[in-house]
């Protein structure tokens, strides 16, 4: 029982870390796209 609980906890931890990385990547993609479009319309 304890071994399976440890495996579940490890799986949840890995999933949370992967989700954080994914959210960060999406945010960087959105920022990059916004800067590109800003350049098209005369922004800095």
C-alpha cells in the first residue's frame, strides 16, 4: 500500500512539473507572437 502511494505521489509531482513547463512555453509563444504583430503595426 505504501509503495503504491509513493508511486502515485511521484506521478502527480511529475505531472505538475510538466504542466508548469507547458504553461511557461505557451506564455512565451504568446509573447513572441504579440511582439511580432506589434512590429507589423508600428510598435516597438
